[in-house]
C-alpha cells in the first residue's frame, strides 16, 4: 500500500475536521473527555451536562460530515454522560442509526475509591451514518469456540447439526410458500436429495408440534450441497419422525467463520485499563492515566473492512493508531488512521510532565512514532 498507516495532526479538532474532505473516513472512534472532574490534560471539569454537550455537539456534527455513507462511529463514555451522549448522537446521527450500546468491562475489580458501588464498566455507543448502507459486520472470528462444534465428520472436520427447517414461525407455508416442499432422505445412511431414491423416505418441514414449516434452503441449494446435509431419526412431541439437518462446519470451505458480537465486552476479551497502562508503559512509560486497551479498538476495527480509513479526533495517548498498526501487521490489512490531538499542557508534576512531555499532543506523537518503529507501517505529520 502507498502512504503510512498512521498520520497525526496537532491542533483543535474542530479546525482539523473543517479541512478534511466530506465522506473521507470509514470509521471514527472517539474517547472524549468524560466530565469527571479529574483533570489530566484534556479539560474535563465541565460545570454542567449542558456545557459538556455544547462542547461535543459541533465536534460530532463535524465528524458526521467526514464519515462515509457506509461508515460507523464508536464513542466511549461513562455513566456520568452516557444518557446525554446517546440523546446527542440520536440528534446528530438519527436514532434509527443506533447500532448498539455496548457495556465494556474495563475494570473487572471495580473502582474501590469513593462511595457506592464498585463500578467496573463503561459504555461504547455505536452509530451508523446510514444503517441501510453501513458495511459494519457485527461479528468476530475471535469468539468462535471449537467446543460449540462437537461432531467430527469422516474427513476429520468438526461440525454441529442445525435444523434445515426454519425454526422461526414467522416463516411458514403462507409467508414463504416456495420453501415448503418435500425432500427425500435415508435416516440409515444420512443421504439427502430433492428427488426420490431407493431407501429414502419423503420428508416435509414441520415444527416440533407437527404443524407445517418451511426449509431454510431452496431446492437448487440442496442440490448444490448434499454433503452438508444429513437425514436422521428424531423424537418430537408427536413421537419419532425423520428430519433433515445441516452440517454447520467449524471451518467453512469459503470464508472465515465469525460469531455475532454480544453487547457486553469482557476485559479478558479486549483488555482492561491495567493492560492498557502496561501497553503504553512498554512503548513510552507510564505517561497517561486512563488509556484504552488496543484490544478494545481492534475489536471495533474487526467489524469493518481491512482497508478502512480510520479517524480519531480525541486521540489521547494514541491507542487507535497503535491498534491500527497491530491489526495491519496481524492480517496484512491496509487500514490507515489519522489521529488528532490538541496541544493542551499536561498537568504539572504528572508522570508525563516528569518524563519531559509538555502537551498531550507530544504523547500522541511519541507513541505513534514508537509504534511505527516497532510494528511498522510508517508515520507522517499532517500539516
């Protein structure tokens, strides 16, 4: 691919966004200031929810302008502003374009300081620019578990059996008449065909109570993939009957098996605040107090094509760019990432200050340069 994987722009994100072409990015990930009252570098001590929303609104509107019509935005947030952020995103992106409100378990031990419950989660709000056109795939190969495929075929491939009939009663001979037809199967050999053969019995799709159902596959598809089907005797509410099942393979011949993402992401799957601090420490030292783990961003990246143009205009310590480099190195992807951060000074006496960093932008820049040296992909400054 041409050009570096990572580029960086220092400056106010509204000004940088104004200079970007419309619809020029496929994916936006943001980890904005949380309005917690705990200053680090971003000004996150807002006097009210309204002031925080007023800061975010123009930045979300500007981000929507540069997001592709097939793209999506993910925003991390905590309990304090999640309700206001969701209403704001509903206004800017349209509530019909909400893809998910994910609970992210970033602190499995729970925060032990302060009163009340030991909070162990944050949120991730995902919106499409246009849900009808969005290319996001809300699934991941990392969630596929071999134990879910307990059967082994003669050639050693693992699989599970799924009913060939459609188990959703919304689909029936009235709503899908072309999928209600007889096929033939031999429960002793397992063979299945769409035409009669010696030793076969006629099989029509029925629900467990014996009422008529429909198949999930058409006749041509059954003829094309007879080896992916098996006929068996089963016991139902009305006694023994013969039914047909799909062999659902752990490793399909075409493509990679994926599993739908749940709306709770556990720290053992995507990392935690502790692992995020360790990642950054390994690259630069302990210079940022609440970075996100690269595993969180890599799961987001995995929902989009491997050549996605990624934008993070609250770049913080540079986690998004780091995650893009790691993802490209792992799957030979062609993702690119523009990280944007302003030059607000770090807190005097903080670890970043003691390490010689004067602004948050200095930290972002240093991390992305270090990642380019360690992982590859290059680095460039954007004017």
